[in-house]
C-alpha cells in the first residue's frame, strides 16, 4: 500500500533499517591554517574590496569583544557576549549577501551587523542603553537591531526568529510570483538569512520554521552555528543525529556543512546558497562547524564544564587564517594592520567614554511603542507615574528633572 | 445590505482585505482549498491563488512565527488558529514576539500587520479542547489588542478594523454563533472602532456586561428581568484590550450596579480586571457588590456543560441578588 501524497515508491523486499548516520555529511574546507588554498579546493569568487571589508570587520569585532568583556568585568556594562572563534562564520556569510537582504540573527552575530555598517557609537549606545540607542534602552546589551541596515532586532527567546525568517522571506518572494501559475516569474531580489545555534535548533520553532520554509518555499538561508556548546551543554548532550545538517535533508532542504573557521568556505557556501534561494525561491541550510573559544556570556565560566586541554586543542584563530591568505595575496600589509588594530582599540575606548555619559531615555519612552499610540489605560498610568515622580524627584533622579 | 451569517461576514471582511492588498496572505490549518473546518475562508483560494491562501503544516507555533515574520516584512498576515484551545503552542510567539516586536526594537520593526483569527467558546459539545475562552491569558500582555464580536454585522466591521489597526490583534470568533447568528450586513467595506463598548440596551437598575457569544445570554436574562420589573442596561464590551472604561463607568454611575458575565473560569477571568477597576472608579455610586457570573474553576466539561455554563438563569439570579442587596 502507498498513498498519493509525498511518499517514495521505492518498494523493497529486504528487511533493512537505514542507519541514523547513513548520510556521513562532508564538511567543506577551502583554506588551511597557513592561509593556503587546499589542494582540490577552489577559492570562491571574492573581490579584494569584499575580502578587505570582511577582514576589517573581523578585526574590529575581535577588538570590540575583548574591550567590552573587560568593560563588563569593570562593572561598566551589565552584560556582554563575545563571538570568539566564530568571526569567520558570521562575517563571511554576511559578506556573501546583498546589503538589502534581511538578517535575522540569534545574538552572537554582531560581526554581521558591523559588516552592514553599524557604527562603533551605535554599538556603544545600545550597550549603555542610553537615549541614543535605536532600541530606546529597552533591551539588555548586545540586543541590536536596525531597520536601515536590514538587521532584525535581537530577541532573547531562543529560536523564535527561525519561523519568522520563513515568513519574512515568504513576503520577499510574493511579488515575484505569477498569480496565475503560482510559479516564480522573476529572480527574487532580496532573501533572508537566519542565524541560530545548535542548541536553539532543539527548540520547536526550529522544526516549525524549517518545515514551513520547505513546504511553502521561502527563500531563506538557515545558518546553523554549531559551536559545540549551548552555555555548558555540549552538542553531544543536545542531539544524537549527524549535526544539524542531517535534519535539513529530512525536511527536503538543500544542505551543506562548512568549516566555520574558514572564511572562504563560509563565503563560498553562502554565495551559492543565496543564488539557490533567489533563483528557485527555496530555502537552504548551512551548518557551520566552529568552536566557541570564549564563554557563552559574561555570566558564564567555561572552566566549570570543559578542560583547559580541550580549549587548547581548538585555539586556532579563524581571523588569523584569513589574514594569512590576504597577506599572501598581497591584499593586506602587516605593518598597516598592526597600526590599525592600535587605532581601533583607542577608538573603542573613546566611544565607550562618550556613550557612558549620554543620558538615559526620557520617561515617555517607558510607554511609547507598546502600541502605535498609547492606549487610554496606559496613558492614565503614565500620568499617575509622572505626578508621583514629581512628588518624589530625589527617588527617581534619572528622569525627574526631564519630565514634560 | 445582505442577510449573512457570521461566517459569511468574516469571509466578506477577508475578501475585501485580499482584494485591497496584493501581498495579504491567509494561512492556517485546512484554510486552503477546503476553506477551513468552519468554512470561514471558503472560496478565497480559488479567488486569490494558492500562494496567498494556503494550508500550513500542523504547527501553531510555526503559523504564528511565520505570521510575525510576514507581518514584519509589511504584508497583512491573516493567521487562523483552528480552535482557540490549540493556540498555546503559539503562546511564546504571540506573547514574547508579536506583543513585544515594536517595543523591544524601539519601533525599528513592528508586526502591526498581524491579525490572528480563532474560534473560541463552548456550546458545541466540544468538551475540554474545543470550548475554551482563553482571552484573559492574552489580556495580561501589553502590546496585544483583543476583540470579540457578537453578531455578523459586528464581526465584519470589527474584523476589518482589527486588520487595519497597526497593532497585532487577536480576533476571537464565537463559534457557537458562526451559523446560528444571522443578520443584515453591508456588502461594502466598513469598520467599527476598536476599544469602544456598545450600549445595546438602555436601562436604569443594573448594568449587564459581556462580550461575544455571552451577549445573547445576558440579553435573554435582561428580558426575563424586565418581566419582573427590573430595568437592565446591556453592554457589549467588544474589545477586551484596550477596554472601554469610560462607557462602563458611565453606565454603572447611572445604575449603581454591575453584573459581568463570561464563559471562561471566574478566577482571573477578564471580569476580575473590570470589577477591580470599576469599584475604584465608581465606589461612591455602587449600591451593591459587583457580581461575576462565569464558568466554574474547572476545565470545560462535556456531559455537565449545562451545569457549568453561565446561562441566562444564573445571570438572572445574579441580577436579582444585585438589585435586592
């Protein structure tokens, strides 16, 4: 017996189970640790300008991460998350996209945002939740977002952006569909990339999002950052299948696994994924394998769950690997690079000092944006609060002097 | 004007929206060719194509995740959850995502284009899982709007207003009335303002307040009370969030008495919020305690549904209790 919907007609008379790891998924690797193209590998089509922008972004983010980790330890910001070890995965994938493609990230993708043009001051204003923060000081540090740069504001709940990316990308596709045939009538101008960790892929939203993208044909590039850890939980306590990639195949989605510390492999895979998504209107899954060199966040201490020996084994730096390639190509000068790093550190410190003293958002930002306009009950609560603060200005020094 | 039942009226509001906006999409379980298990989306796939009216896989969290993304893109996202009892897998997407999208981004992004339609309430022998009225869970979430219509005319006008409103709206449809309630409905477009209650019947002794399918119960009770010489002012709240404090307070100031009725369990039902606020606003005008006639604090029953529901007789008893206090 069979049924007419979706079941393969491959009838067999031999009792045999398919092994859970039968696929044995390969990992695309292009660049070796010395910055040379591996034999048999082909370097992707990348311009000097893009390669330099990619490198400069990684260089900047490494410096920002180091400085802000320290700033958190000094008590200047409440929280921080570094992306040590995953700079190439995030930056090279963003570099393979169009500036107007939507990015829906998890939280560790600040490099993709900087690649788009988010400025040092914008990063700082968000982390200090001051009145210049685009998010109006409402979210914890590192929850960036920018409509102008097509970078969806980060949400702490894990995996929620995955089915949202499916819906967003579906929206991007609608105008390219011929109403009569239901087929694509032109190449899709902009697609969506959706980042998430291997831990977040255990959330129901992952399954919902990938399945719906496959069924409804949404042009979204799912980018799984498998860095081996979800806070303290190692990936082998998270799932037993062959990484995240094997699931893509289960949903009927074109899938590739790449070395996430290899900027060229990530760039090549994402470039191709974008072409597939924009020409077929279908989703693609990329699983990037890297090692989270740092802690989950400043609230975490990896010494409680992994050994120094293990960390020493995976110290190889993705930025350094790409840097060596650039120097060998003569696209980067070592001396200039060293100078630039020094300048970045100075710039970061100066920006931090600037952002620290900018005022907190005004009291009205407490109630704005809950709705497009405050509903009557909220307006009443606001009036009550204002009058209370005016009666006790000393207790509310941040806003008391600025109430209109 | 045409005679329509509530399903026709809802279908008409959806049809107008689909014609108006080329990127509007309707999606949910079985809403495509079949037109939904209650047939609210009947004929719309044929008219607007499979790419704009489509079945989704069986995943409520996926439906709302997809809807949030589509709405954030800027397309009207008309999501259907087949029964309100099954909305809970989507709770996170609604409460943590839809409701907070604008606030958390400082208005960089919003999902004002989102409208969630879902049939709610009992009276169809549906037992625990085809009868719930979960409006109070969502009423605890700033950022959402919640609307419940009582008849076909209201359903079309309120649904159009919900779709056009630039905030995410949950539109609870009283499924018991889908076919039972009929009336004259304009074929053309019109909207009924959200956040405004309607005084359905003027009265002087006691204010009766409900919404959705419960309206016909309190109207019935008001008739019976009138026969006994008690004049009831009957109000349809229509919007749970935001809710129209002014209209209710004005009425209670006049009558001095308030009876609130809803099908959901009494504890922490939306009637609690109304009672607390009205006693504060109208304290010196109250002649008797505010009463609530609601479901019991049990799961929704099956065999004993008649005993469970806040029927007209229970409302009438409360009216008398209020007046005779």
